[in-house]
C-alpha cells in the first residue's frame, strides 16, 4: 500500500523488538469479543488512478458553477481566486503543519495568523480579531454566547434579516445554555425597519444581532440600533456574510458594533459545496478576554527578536476545561491562510475595485431583471445580491433554469421553508465572475420561463 | 532572516490583482458607502509569493520530518486527495444549488457516511460538525435532546469525565449546560471503575470517555462501563480522537457506545495546517439517531435528497450546528483516503500505527520512564521521572529535539502523569525514521544524564526564533499590527 | 499590473537617482529611428480571470485524451502520473531556481540530478548518464555526433525501425557536420531482420542506431547487431521511446549498447501536445568525456560533507566555446525532476508492475483487434504498442474514430508520408490508463467503420 | 541536515504506487524479457514526499529571494500560468492526435507566433527549438540552408562572433560546420566596428551578435553592422538572450537582423527550474523564412493545419530540429504571460527592467567598479577592480552575498572584463528589494576594504553545504550512486 512504509520483514522485526508474536498481541487489552478477525465489509484498497476515476465520475454528476452561468449566493459567493493563493496554501510546510504548539518551528503559521487577525480587524473596523472560527454561522453563535458571558444577561435579539442558518445555529447553541432568543419575522417585502429591532431591546438583553447586507441583500444602517442597544447596556453584534462588501461599505466597527462576525469564504476559499469556510470574529480590546477561539500574539525570543506565539490560552479548554470561553479548539488555519493571501494580493486598491465591480455587475443585472415581465426587484439597497419576486414559484423557476444549465438563484423558501408567503421570492447574487453572456443567458431564460 | 509583516512590505497603489477600475454611484448603497480606506497594504504578486514562501520556510510540517505529536495523529497527507478536492464539479459546487444538480455531491457524502457507519458498526452518522470539538458538541446535544425527549433533562445534569480527558470534553459538557464530575484514573492509567460506578446516579446524563484513552491505553473495561452507564439511565459519549489505533480492528458499536465523533482530518488524513479545517462527524446509536442535527441526506425517489428542515415525522433533530451541509472539502479527502486504503489497508494502517508506538515504547523504555506498563495503542506515554535530578524539564527536552530535526511530542498532556511526553508515531513512518528518532532520544537522554542541563536550557538554537516569551505575550497582548505601534 | 511592483512614484525616485528625466533617457544608445514611441499593435493587459477564460476556450476546442478513449503512442505515451509528482515539481524552490551555478544554495537541484543520472544508468544498464537533454530525438542526434567524435568516423547506420522524427532530427544535425547517414527503408510488413542492418556496417561506420521497441512496436534483439558493429570498431546506439518498457525488457546496456538514448516522457511528464519532454542519455565510463550535456558529480565541501556540483564542464561551451562537445547549454531540469520523482515512487516493484500491466493490456487489445474483420496484427513481438493493417486507409479510419470521440491510433503515413504502401497501417498503443471500456469502445467503433 | 540519496532510503518490497500485480507470458517479448532487477529502491509515498521536500529546502529560487543572475533573466513565474498549462484539453493533448481534434492547440501556437512576430517586426517564426542554444542552431542552420540555396555554402564558412558572446554562439557555429572568427570589443564594451568591417569578406557567412550585448549595453551601431554584413553577402544572427531589455521598445526587425531566437523561458517567464525546459523560437527575415524547419502551422480551409513534411513548393525547410511540434507547455505559459501584460505591460516591464539595472548602477558605482560608462540596459556589469588589494576575489564576494540571503550575480562572465560581476535585477523586483541589496553590497564592500578577507574566504557558512571541491569532482568523476561505492 503506497502510504504504508512497512514491509512484512519490518513488521516482524518490530514485533520481535516489542516481544510480541503477532499484531493481535498488541491489542491484548481489547475485549476478545470486540476484536475483529477480518476486515470489515467495505471495498479493498485501490490505486490512485481508480480513486481519481471514482471521484471524477461523481463530479460529472453535478452541474459545475464553473461551467454553468451561476447566480447563487445566500452566504456563499463565487469569486475569482488568484492561482497564487492555492499554490501557496499547498506548500507542504503550511499544509501539513498543525497547531503551532512549538512556536520556534511554527513562526510561519503564527505570523500569517497575526496578519490574518490584523486584516480582519482592519476590514471590520475593530480593534482585535481571533485566528478564525469554523464559519460565519458558528462565529455568530459564539458571539451571542460571548455577549451573554460579558453582560451576564441571557436574552438576545436577532434581527429578521439574519441568515436563516446563522439563526438556526445560534438557536441550537443558545438552547443549551438557556439563552432566550427574540427573532422578529424575516420580511423582504417591506424596507428594513430599525424600529422593529429597537423595540425588542430590554434591560436583560445581552446583545442585538444585525446582519448587513442582510439575508435579502439589503444594506442595514447599524447606527440607530447600536445607539438603542448601548443605551440599554446591550452589545451589538454585526454580521456580514459577504466580506467583499466591506471594500465598498462602511466597516461595522465605525457604526457601533461591539462584536463583528463574518463569513470569510469570499476571499481565497473554494465554494466546495458549503465547507470548509472560515469564520471571522472581531471585537474590542475591552472584550478580548471574553473572546472565544485561538489568538496569536506578538512577543520576543530570548535574543530579543520579534516573534509570535499563541496567547491568552487561559481562556481555552486545555487550561480552563469546563470554564473555557468556548469549546472550540481548532481554528480554520488553512482557510485563514487562503483568506490572508488573497487579501494580501488584492490590497487596498484591489479590494476596492473588486467590491465596485461586484456592485456594478449587480446593478446591471438588477436593472435587466427588473425589466422582465414577471420579475419585481425588492431591494432599494444591495451590494452584490438582491431579492426578486417572481410571477411563479421560485423553486420551480430555479429547477427550470437548472434544466437549461443555469444556476439562477436561491428560492427564499429553501432558507425559510415555513414561509409560504415567500414562495415566489428568489435571491440573486452577482460577482466579478459573471460575464455579460451569463447575464444575458439568465435574462433570456427567465423571459422564456415566466412568459 | 526575519521576514517583515505584510503590512510593512506594501506601498500605496500597488496591487497583486488586475481588475477593472469601474465607478459606482452611491444610489443603492443605503447611504453607507465606506468613507475611509481599509488600510490594507499594496503588494505586487511576486512580493506576495515571496513573502508567504519565506513564511512557510519557518514552519515544520509532516512533509518536513517526523511529527510525533501525541493525540494529534500527524500522518501523511496524500496529494491525490488535494487534486481530487479541486476537481471541477466538486471543489466549485455551490451549497445552495438545487439538489437535482448536485447528485454526485450527495452520493459522495452518502458513500462516506456508509464507510463511517460500517467502520463503527453504528446505524447513523451526523455529518455536519466542523471539527472534533464540534462533534463533541453534537454528541452531547443529541444526548441532551434524548434526555429532553425522555423528560429527564432537568434531572440528569451531571456528566462524568475522566481526569485524563482532553480539555474540550469538560468544555463541551459545560457548553451544553451540564455539570462536570471528574473520574479518577487507576495506576494502570484507566478509568477507576469502582470510582466510576460510585458516581452513577439518577442525575447522571452520561459519560464522556476517550478510548483508546489519552494515555494511549485501551480501556479494557469499556464494555462494563457502557453497561453500567446504560443501567444507570445515562448515555455513553466516546471521544474518537484516538480512533486511529483501532480502525478496522475494533468497532465502537460493538463496545456499547451511544455516540462518538471522528476527527476526519486526523484519522483520515486531510490537511489541517495551522490547526484546521477539520471535520467531526458523529456516529449515533439507535437511541440517539432520531435526534441527529440538520441537514441530512435521504434516498428519495428521484435520487438523493437533502433534508435541511425537519421533515419526516420520526425525526427529532436537535437543531443545526453549522451553515450548509458540513465540511465537503474534508469529506472528499477523507473518502479518497479511505477508498485508497480499502478495508484491508485501513486495518493494516491502524495496526502499523499501534506497532510503531509499541516499538518506540520497547526501544525507549530502558532510557525514559514509561508511565504505564503493558501494551500501548497508537501512542505511548512517558513522564519526566527519567529526567529527575538532571535539571532538564520536559519542555527543555522537547526543545532540544527540535535542534535534532524532529518535531517534539506532546508535552504536559495528559495531566494524570507528571511532565508528560506523549508520542504518536502514526503508520506513515518507516522503521528507519523511528530508529533514527530512538537513537536521537537516547543520545539526548545520555546528555541530560551527563549533567549538561545548560545545553537543554539553551535549545533550540537552529530555529528561525529561539524560545519565545509567552508570559509577556499574554500579559500585555499585542494581537494585531497597527500603523503606529509596530 | 499585478506582476510589476513599481508605482509611478518609485519610478520617478529611481530616475532621479540615476540622473535621468525619463525612461527614454535610459534607451539613449538605441538609434532614434528604431525606438518605438508607443506600444505595439497587440491587445492590452488583462486580468487573471480573463486569461483563464481565453485559454479555457482554446482548450475546449481540443479533444482531450483524458476524456476520449486514447490509443496514441508513436513515441509519446499517456501514463498515470501520481499527483505527488506534480506537487513536488511545483515547489517554488525547485520550480523557480535556475542552473545550479552556485552549488551551496543548489544542493536540492544537484542531488536530484545525481539521482536522476543514477536512475537512468540503472534503467538502461549503462555506467553513466547525463543530467538530461531536450527529448529523445535530439538525444539520439547527439549520440550520433558523439559517436563520430569518439571514433573519428563520419558515417552512421540507422536501422529502419528508428522513429521517423528521430531520424529526421539526426539527419538535420548530421548534415551540418557532413556525417553520412545510411538508413534502410522502414518495413513493418516483414519481421525485423538484423542482417539488413549488419550488412551496412563498414570500417568507416561510427555507429549503428537501433531502436527497440522500434517505431512499429517490435522488440529488436540488439546482440547480433552489437557484435557485428563492435567487430568493425563501430559504436552501438540503442534507442528507446518508451522507457517504461525497460521495466519488463532487458536493458540495452546488457545487450551491447555503448550509448543509450531514450525519451523519458512516460515517467512523470504530461503529454502536453509534444513537449517539453526529457531526453535520456547514458553511456560507458570510457566515453564519458565525449558525452554531451550537463552532468552532476559528487564531491565534498570544505568541512568534508558530501555534496554535489556540476562537473566535467571542460566539455561545455562556456569553457570550450567552439570546441565544446555540443552546443546544448540547458537541460530539462524540471522534467528530469518529474521523471525522478515518478521513478522513486514506483521503485523496483512499481515499475515492474507498471510494465507488466502495459504489456498485458496491449496483449488483450491486440487479440481483440486481430479478431476484427479488416484488421491484421503485424507484430510478433511488442511491449505496449503494435502495428495493425486495416482494410481501409488509416488516416480515414482515424478521422472516423475521432468523430466518434475516440483517439484510435497513429496512421503510419503521418510519420512516413512518402510511404503510400503503408497507407493502411496504424500504430496502436495501450497503457495502464486504458480501461476495458476504452478497449470495447475502440473495438466496436472499428467494427462499424471497417464493416 | 544531510538528506540521504533516494537509493539509501529504500527497501525491497516497498512502493509508492499501487498497481495490479498481473502476470505476463514471455510469448510476445521477443525473447528479451529482463533477467535481473533494475535496482530501483522501494519507498512509500510519504518517504518520497519528505525526501524531495527536504531537497527543495536546500535550493534557492526566485520565490526565495532576489536572484540577480546576469544574462539569465530570473523573473517572477506567475502561478496562473502553471494552472493553465495543466488544463484538460491542453496539458493532456497527445502530439499525434489528428489536427482536427487539436484546433485549439494550433490556434494557441499560432496566436503566440503572432505575438512574437509583432513584437519583433519579423515576418516568420520557427517555433520548434527547445531552448536558446537550440534556437541558435535553428538560426544558423537556416543561414546555412540559405547559403546552400545560393550555392555559396562551400565558400561562406566563416562566422564572426564578438569575444563577449556566450559560449553557445561559437559552439553553435561549430555545430553547423562554420569556423569562428572572434571580433574584439571597444573600450566602450561594444563591437569594434572597424575591426568588424576589416573581417568582412566573401567567405563570411554572417555575424552572431548579442544585442543588448552581454555587457548589458545596447550595440548602438547595430544598424550599421546589419548593413555592412548584408553588403558583404552575409546574414545577421542576433542572439536574443537579452530581449527582456527592449520588448515593446525596440523591434529587432527594425534593426536589420535576419534571425533571432527568443528565450521564452527567460523573457516570457516560464519556470525552468534546475536549467530547463526552455523554448527558443526563432524569428526569421523574408530572406530566411523559406528555410524554416518543420513542422509549421498553416491556415487551411478547414482550420489550422500542421505541416510536418515538406508540402508547399515555395518552402525549403532545412529539416527537423526536434520530435513533434515544439515546447507546447512552454508556449502556453509564455502566451499567458504576454496576454497578462499586454502590449502596454510588456513595454512597461522592459522599461522597469532597464530602470532597475540602472538604479543598481547608479547606487553602486561609487563603491564598485562599473566596467563601462553610460546607461546600461537590463543588466549592469561590474569588474573586480574595486576588490584590488583586498585579497577578496569575485568568487569570494559572491559567496558572501549568499550568507546575506541573496543569490549571487553572474561571475566571471562576460570574459571581456576581469573578474566580471553581472547583475540583472529584472522588472519583478520592488525598489525596497533593490535598496536592501544595495545596502548589503555596500556593507560587504566596506568589510572587504577593511581588510577582512578571511570573512569572504570562509563564506558561505549559512548554507546546507559550504564551498564544494569542484576540482576533485572533475578529476575523478563520481556521476552516479552505486550499491558498493557509496
């Protein structure tokens, strides 16, 4: 077997050294009845060529968004990732390292995590960030738990425009710790109204969670909500599912956020059917010791040279055990690396252009779609994603588009299945990867389907 | 050579990506157009390539050399898996595309689930957890949901956790609202069965047991433990961090466990450089299966279907753990790893892992102090007894190994022995590598015994940085670069 | 521009330091009339995304042998290359290095070249090998020139089964140096006859060049030819276009070869429409100072540590200039690296299995094809490629197969266009990559076309 | 750490590739089945990965740092080009598949040819040469064929080559059966025009001139040289090794050259690690175009066609230079590089390359001895005059640079100055990198002038190996590992 170096002679020699006759002797502590005498009922080993064939066959059964015109978003966005990103991530010294427990031989990982933390802090307009989390949804759930810890309150208000998965994940976590969630209905049919959130904040509210652009693509002004929340002693958690938007939109840190969580997939990370992605988590210096997740800090070595180490581990499980700030142990190191390299390649100018290009393409498509009979644009504001109301059920339209080889959008009922009132609504995302030909294909197909 | 921070390399106006410079109006931005710059530095592509190349050169990975970090299962990461994960039609699939256009993806997840269930002899698996600790959360939430379903959640609030457990175990129990009760270990390094039984009672929700345990030992009374916890009305959570020792040799389902997470990124070798990403699917017994979280795959009449919201009436999902459907990129690599090995190769791999650990034990036990007698599983635990009176600590010893070209073992874990040194060689390593490692450790020990403590205190000296001041880092945290401070 | 780091300010500052006003000042030595005032008439810069789109569109116009069942050989063979090979080759320290002029920082390159030389020597059964050449054809031409130098004779006998391109390239080089080539007609219709070559060797013959398996796939016994050549003081150049064959066939070094040249593409190297490939060149210790091309040798550093350097450079142009053994300066370093890594992964057992698998598949297909009405198998012996005679012109059959999405073989007239007598002959190659389904597809299509 | 040879790591029975173990009979092997083993070592995949990873870590590339190796144009290698070269439908195309199934490939080569011809203002290009020296061979063979066509090949046997030329120039002339006559240089580092004219005569086949020349200078009398050689009945071969200085600024066709090779791997940046592969297409004037070698592409009625054998009656191809159709893998990368830059970016790139070289010249000329006054092109030549009486040689100085993290410049070439140091920064380098390099060289020079020659003699000390004994290597060559010897 290509991955296993031992020959039978090696095994024999090693058993001799151990003083064991057979491998079974090594498993002497396993109850006999539980020790398998033969391989389990699964296929036997195959070569690399066969493995590639098997997976290629499975890949061929999917409609690839690299081939189909694709307008899918809803929290995961197709962007062009420079080839450099993936080449760098795959360098063995990065790829096959682990958590930097030994900082002397892990300065590469530690320095890029420090760079990542800085980039996240800059993008979000916050003071500090951690070294990444699983994804945007889990980061948001952790933010609510953190707010509850920090404020010693057990109630959170989640604005209606929060991504349904983010809400669900938060609810799952909150349930375990008896945190009460207040969540007004999501309503893309009316303009987003800060009052609907503000009215729900009370003196026991740990935090208010507001997503912008929200699940429907609307850009939300955090300021009035933040003002109201702070007046009640509540923290403000700002959520962004499309980090590229911050190249064009005001950073939540400048709008009153105490914690910012975001999905970082848009920079550097393959769509990969939903994961692995990278959760971003930023907050203020004041709250840093309540922050979950791993964090890298700057220090010096015995020779006075600048270097980096994992720090603030007194928050973590291996020290604090059941008193840790979170049960999260790993981060998303390689995804954070991809994010950081992509952000480094873009730089200020590149990110700004990328964001403008996304918005410009979205404006173009929004206008084209709005001109179709049977399509109504719901958004006054958006970044690169918006909601349209169709004259037919969105799920059927999406299937009809798929039959034409177009990945046209996400029916809102896929996210909110109980909302029969939204069955004609569809989310449409546009990025720099969408060509004019893509847009024309979508417009023509929709005209046919809706006519 | 010191490599500057990326922020110290940039210059305004440079960029490493060429994109059209389009103007946009503010009309549709809700009045929230950014006023100031983000503050990202501008670099050309060659600068970025060189910067991250140089950073990588300050790192040590499995590709660099032996990495016997106990409890972390640092094994070979096959490159074909990287290639496959990037195939068009897999790596580029959108999580929200219609399932009719993603049948191959669902087939892949379903196939992986089948392999996992078969290897574990368990009827169900929850695929979505993103890491081991996330899997623990999943398992404990399933237990909590089952207790709620039985109406006993308010009563059964205590979870038993051996003192040798990973810190994530108690942290997870706490995150699920349970209290944690620690079970002592015997001098054989196993759960003290009598003490465990004494702690059982009507308020016990379950036990979280790592098996093979963190001392690298198989809990030989595991079946008795399972029976006892079940008799007491609790559930048996098994931490699968050490599954690598028993894949294809022992099926957790045959031991009576109710749920167990698998670290796909460890046991089934998907790259998780710098600490992630991972994937922590959780196998579930009949008792817990109905409470599996959303989403999950079902076989529908038109092929595979994805249940993203509670649908079938028997299911009582405890909720959702993560956006979308789990760590597909990790699934692909893990399944490729499993298929490459096959049922035969996986069994061989776990045996080789155990063989390697026992070989280290056998060849080092006259020099270093093995904490517990008898055969070990895929890792072997030493304590610092052999360093007594040398003035050399576990930390010093580990740092000296770095200068010899090895990544150190895990230090000071588990906590049940003093100055632990936990070595996990994995099946990837050739006998020659182990022999060189053994020779090196024997040499280092001879040096320690000879009274040359200073040599160890100075180590490492051949690394990009020497010992770093962790206390200073924590006391006054500098967690980011800023224009003024650095 | 993403590859160019200078800002306009940088350029200005640097011009100031130089004491120049404009960039044009730097070009002051160029005759004014030859200095362009504006960019040439070609498209302007585009981003990475657009470049990828352009090339993807060109790729889509080709029939990919990864998708079509493919039986093409004729000196270039589709083999499965383990993913590891390409990942290692792409490590920046290998990929972006150059000729190891500074051995202290080039031990990586030098050591793998030393390993490559050893592998080539082992495979061919020769004493030494160089660090690679452009391809098999140019290596063969160089071998003839070397034989002429070493023997001080100017006549070479090239057996009829030598690959047509190898013959053409040798002819081009020989022409410049007035070396006479004797080349009996290629004839796949009769069994290969050593006598036809032996009879042509005379006392002025520098070398005899014999390919095995030859252009038609036949395995040639070098021994009688070598005996006759050596009796006349001529050298024997053995040629192999399919290096994998040496996993199953006797090494030419054991059959009397003085020089072995080969195409190394089969191990590690992409087909890439014909290049870059890697020429292998091996010879005896006695002839080593006549050998063209770069070579790595073992030595010690000032501390007595084993290390490697480029050596025997007194043969090369930068020392010898017009008296050099060859004008070749570069080698095919990265291709040699790929070859070496693939060979290292295979090892003895892997190479042997690979060779047997190729031969077994070829036997299977040969029998299947021979059973078709209108197909006649010409070969008594072969490794993984053989010649069939068809009842219709091969070029038409190949086009008809291509229309069915099958890359069926190479018409002999593509290699030997003047040989109208061979217009119904086709070369068919089979490797480990051909599945049963591939073979069935070819058989069925041929049955249809030839019926 | 020393890394063993792969042969010292293997063990019988191991393999890194899993293939079926089929038996074959000897029936069809012509009685020539191998009797003995090849002798290849057996290694597992993880061992191979680690071995070559470690070897790579003993190397220095552009990705590692500044690489100002004169005349080698070590510029950034964009990774997108690597990705494109591996696209299905490009990287996997077979050279002998019907041209009807490879129209995209032919379009690609034809498009690249168009870019090359436009950049050079030349009517034709021969694409197949595999490297610069191979291109030289192509050019000189075309000249020879033209002379044969004129019936003057037996008379015109002498080729003029400046003494500053690369060694490949005279070697190529010799390989084409020409004799070589060396032209001296002026004290301005250019061809001595008078001496050149004096050498012209009815036996002259042509001149091989590098422009910009190997001293980094533009041959300002190049048009006069072209006119003179043409008047004398000879041809003008231009060595295009230094094309990077003038791309988009000067077109060789406007200078009167008859043929010139381009090093696609240098000027247009395709990776050629360890010294290859390259590609050396040769542009040809009207006079030489008919003699272009096979194969070439024509636009047929059904699309592109590939002429692999003499077909059209006007063509008088001098033969074939290489198997198949040229270095497609290099073509892809070179064209991607060209398209990425565009006409504007290529012009900017050459200007930046020249700017960088002149910046080095300006900032170092007070410390080190610039060989020739005036503006240089994309590289700048120093000699060892500044090291006079320090006891430090060019070699010593270069080795000391290695310890500072830089790859040395080209040493001892060209031969026209004593102890040459030829620096080529390329356009890829940022001003900061150049500034650090300048500062380092100034520091080293100060140290050399201070009398600390021993520091330089000892260098390098930070490398995997220190100075290697090249004399011993050549005297008793060990060119391979063997089971007994090593």
